[in-house]
């Protein structure tokens, strides 16, 4: 063991010894129903004067329904808190303050006053229930707490985004084109063949003069618009556009254009591919702040572009982390949020001078913050024992403003410890987190351990809240497991070069990074080398499937929505530029490499039980990726189970199905790698529900 490793181990022992074991063991274990019942907080929007923050709370919905959103406002320094009054059936989100802070606009699918309820029709056999009749989001505004909301839009296709003009006299929005009467008639007659890559409806940008002006289309024709922002002069709009609808274009082919806000004339097209949220105008209207995508499409950098001469400069170029997003603080300064190692941070950076300094180290999810006129920041903050809440950052002092899930205080929560190690092949530094059972000390002996890999690969774990349908760590720790959460190469948190180090090397350096992290956990007496499991969702599912075909370290694997055949994935996913970016070109030309790095090709070498979970409506990682891996294992006589989730895309939304995922993960671990607490900690009422669709 190296000197540094020994020092970290000693520090861990000191920390563990200081924890009151009896208190940690007094709370009950976390059950799947607990996790999926958590309310989710999102989109904190601070008022211009910094006296209130509007935000969204998503409450888990009933059977077959996604969570229901509500808009709330929390007052600051004695200002009142309130909630936008909403009908029971409505879902509302995307709150935005008017420039003077007197009005709050939001999107809602509520029906206008006096509207008749929609007729209930039996769904056809070949479409999702309510597919055509689902309520569409429109723009509403409320003037004061308790006041009746007023509807500002009536777009047949519904709205997805909007922004106030700087003077508050107009609103720009994005609305999906509705099918034409001819298209509706053809659909009704069953004459509705789909021409792939030839879309009929686009998301368009519109501007409405308040209070009752007619909306005017201002986006280029036959272009898909995914974000918009006003110039400070109110005469121009920056639009993020692509040639077609779809996530691939949104992620990998979007560009910025500037149009006249009055008539939609195209004024300028900016070079390069942009990602993330809407571009941010500088206070003087001469520059734009946005995330620019790398040529490989694997990473981004935060840049400022001067419009007059197209000069581009990177914001905080020497910072060793990954910038997630930025907001102008004044004409020369940008507030940057990002991840460095395992910790989220806020920076204050010069717009183009290359300088930066830390503002605060906080645990915060990706890119959810806003800045008031005085520089006060509202953001989503977390604690290791607290899910996301609305937090406030003034100067360098951060504090929580809300407590949406107080029940978490009664849970038996694991303790987090950051680990750092080096790849034994090339010396690259790798960070990770380990979540330990409450009250555990090294004297209790090594633990059955799950190595959970995050999705992405360009994503990361961090030292925050780790309890959701796809973050299994806290739930498993409360049942006696250690959970190791590595950020191997390809992850965020160590700059673009680290994120791109996985290029053409899935299952290579990234897998060695994981194995070396496992060795550290074993050396520190945390992980029992004879009781190791590996699992994850999406890319995490890929690496779990790869691991059990290329190593004998793991006794079982959980493959959630995992890629198992890279070649067919490249040809069928809804993000077609994804794998060509990671594997340097046309998949037809790179087939040998794609096959060599596909877990399916090593299915004959898998000899441990595998649990496969997959959504039946997954277009990101098509369902057959999980089915093929399961079938190959069964042909080989390897114990395997497959559960498919109806109506479920790559990101499950329904509470019952999310709970089923967690219950199967818990049951699988307790069956394959039982702990001393084991099944005794699982009440009968928490047994797994009948699977939506399962194959033995």
C-alpha cells in the first residue's frame, strides 16, 4: 500500500470511529417505496430583486402516470412563500419572472375557465392511451399570490419554452406545429405512413406582444428550434436550431442563429455546434455565452463569442473540472457551475481574461441555477443525507431555503467517503465515492459490495444525494452493502481530455479504472473480494455486461438498459451521431472494433447470474440490446433473468415501474450476495410487485 493510500485509510478509520454507531443504527432501512415517493425539486428561478425563488416540485403520480409538477415560490429574508393555485389534474412547470418581478409566467396543461372536460375515448390498439388527446401545455401568468392565472397562448401543438422580453411587453415562445387538417384526415383513415427523416411538424419560435397581440412566427422555416433568448435591446433573439426534430439533432447538430424579433429575418448564423441550454446574452448585447461541443461530440467547453468579429474565448480554461453552465453576473464576469473531482462548485470567472476563482463548493445537480440582479444565486443544492432542495448563495455563504422531503431524516442513511486511486496501466488519476452501511467500521469486516457504474459515459457521480430509481447506493447501504461509485475515464469532473480519454476504448481503460478502484476498496478492508457485484444503467449497464465477460472478479451483474451490441446500437439508436463520435467514424467502417468491444460477443464467457432490466419503448438503447444479451446467456446455460417495462423509454417515469426496478435490484443482491441483515430487513409488504412483463 502506498504512503498516500495508507494516509487515506487512516483518515477513514478516524472518521468511522467518530460516528455514533447507535444513532446510525436506530433508523429503519430504506425501501423502494420510500425512494420513489420522494418529491423532486427543480428549476429554481430567483426574482430579479433577489427576494423570492420560484421553483418546481414534482410529486409521484398515480398508476401509469408521470410525476405531477407544481410551481411554488419561497420567500427570502421574511418575504412570503406561496404556491401557484392549480387544478388537481393540472401539471405546471417552467416558472419565469417578468423583468420587473411583479408577474410570474409558467407553462400549464390546465384547461381554460369554462372549458368542457375532454371526452374519454377508448384507446386504439396501436397507440398509447391518450396519445392524441393528451393536454397541451400553454402559457399562463399570475400577478400575485392567490390571484387567478391568465392564459396567454392558444397553440394547438402546445408550448415547450418561453422567455420574457427585456421590457416585459412581449413574450417569445416555442410551439410545436399541429398536424394539418389533411394530415389528421389521413391519420384517421389509416393512411398515415411515416417518412423517416422527412418531418412534417417543427418546433417554431413565436413572439406575442402583450396583452393581446397576435403571435408572429420568427424562426427560419423548416427548422427545429429548441431554445431561445432575448438580446438586451429587445430587438433580436438567439435561437438554437437544427434541420430536423429529434434528440440527435438537439444534442449533436444544433447551431445558433440570431433573428430579428419583429419579423424573423435571419441576421447571423454562428459556426460550431452548441449544446445545453439557451445562449446567454451579455448585458451590453455584444457577446453570447454558451456551451460549444467538441468535434468528437463527447465533451463541451464554456465559451464567450463576440458577435462583431466572431472572436471566441473559453471561460475558465485552466480550471481542472468540467463546466456545466454559466450565467452573466455583470458585463465582465460569469458565474460558472461545474464538477471538479467528486464535488460540484461555483466559480467566478472573467468572460475573456482566463481568470477564475472559487465561489463555493456545494453539492448540486447539473446546471440548475439562476442569478439575481445583485449577483445572488439560487440553485439546487444537495447534502449527502438530503435530496435536492432550493439553496441560496450570497457571496460565499450558501444555505437551504426549502425542506421538501423531511421524512428522509428518519431513514437509515449510509456514510460517504471519497476515494482516489491511479490506473495501474497508465497512471491516470481516478476519483470515486463509496457509500458505507450506517454504523459500519473496519472492525466489522469487509462487506458485500456493488460497484455501480453511472450512465453517459459523459456523466459522473458526486458527493451528494444518492437515492433514486437509478441511484441505488443509499438503499443498498441501509441493507448492509457497500456501494462503490467510480468515475472512470469518460466521466466528467476532470476536464475535457479525461472525458474524451475513452475514445475508441470502451471496455479498455475505463474498465481498468474500475478494477483498480475495486482493488483499493478491498485493500482498505471495505469490499469483500469474494462478494463483489457490478451493475448500472445505460452505459453503466454496458460496463456491467462487459465486466462479467472479461473478468472473474464479480459474482453477479445487473444490466439496466445496457448497450450489448455496439454495431447494431449504432444503426438503430435515436442518437445516431453518438457512437460514431466515440468510435471515430462510420460504424460500417469500424465494425471490427465495435464487435470487439461488444459484451454480446463475450456472452460465452459469462458464468455468473445476470439480471437484465429494460424499457419496452426505449429508443436510446433499443430493447433488443437487453433481449439479445439475455437470450445469449440462456443459450449458454448461464442463469439470467429479464424484466421488460411497458410504456417505458430509456428513462422510466411511472412510480410503480421505478419501484419495481429498485425492488428487483434489492432482491437480486440479497439473493446473490446476502448480508447478515438480509431478507429479515424486508417487510412482506415490500416484496416485488408482479412484473409488468417478465421472462423467467
